[in-house]
């Protein structure tokens, strides 16, 4: 068998391994749809969830686009309040999930915030990209605040990492009310994010999970770690770059 035959055999073998649907896990209603702006494929399932674990072969490169979690915080008081995102072990049983009474939380994806925070305790996930959007008289100031990414363990260990939004804005960005941030953050029951919400502000946090750990998918014969890719949020309408040259382009190689 020559090298070309071996290569073709490898492709065929890999296709056969991934051709079976071993885990139709989505029968429990545990699925949604990707907002796939590149592929326009309404059959692409959720955020790297169980339904992506059908194939029994080698792990696939993430091609589906992540379906975001979008949570809105509204401060209905005349003063600044400190809001909390996630933190199941510390805040799930607390009033307003650990948030002050003046904070109203809304899940803009159709579910409830309570379901999302509960799910974070049994289906851990990694957020790859964030979008922060503010509306109100103090929108610019809201998008200059510093968030704290906190982790508290039962053995007493804890740490906090700052995420300063004021240094995350793209120098070429035109919108004053939106900041897109690429910052990997792993969410489990011990992780929570705290941040100030200024008076009268509506602050929306969109989170794009790129990895989801699901034990249920593994039990049904699929993969426990499922991946998706974060969409390109900025520069989607940028005109293509045209390079004019008098040189022979055949000598140009891809880097």
C-alpha cells in the first residue's frame, strides 16, 4: 500500500468511525439551537451540549457556533450596587441569588437565571468569549468598571482575578455601548463573578461557552467533553482588504 492509498484508507476509516449515532441524548429536551451565522444550519445543536456527542469516533474539531447565555442586570435604585453572576454553592439558596434587592436579573435566552445557575453546578463549562453591553446615562462609565472572577473552595482556598473592562475596548471600535472580550473562564459551583452596576443602568452580559462537560452524554455512549466555537462578533462587516502589487504573486506563501 503506497502513501496515497494509506491516506485514503485513513479518511475512510475515520468516516466510518464517526458515522453512527450512539447517543440520542436530546430526547430529554436538553437541547437548543446554535446561532450559526457562518453555516446557517438550524440543525446544529446547543452550546457543546449532549446532543453534540453523537459520534463515537475521535473528538471532532469544533465547527458548531456556540449558543450564548445572555443575562441582563438592571439596577432600579439611585445608587451603585454589587451584582453576582453564578456561584451556585454560595448563592443558589440566597435571596435574589446573592444579588441586592434593587437588582433585577433576566435571562434573555428564554429560560430562567435560576435554571442557568443550577445547571452550572452539574454541567461545568468554559466561556471563551464575552460581550458586555450597557444602556443608560452612565453607559460609558459602566463599561469602564472592573469585574472580579472569584473561586472559593471547600478547603478554604480562594482567589480573585480582576477583569478591567476599561482596557479591553478595541481602539478601532466605534460603538460606545458594547465591549467584546476574549477571556477564557471556567464555571463550576465554586465560581462566581462580582461587578458593580451603576445607578439606573441596564447591563447585559453575553457568554459564549466553548467547552461543556456533560456526564450524561458519557453515560449514553457519547463524549463527556463537547466543544463549540465562539462566533466572530466584531469586524463582520469590514470590507475585504485589497492588496495591489506589481510583483509576481506566485512567490507569496501563507504564513
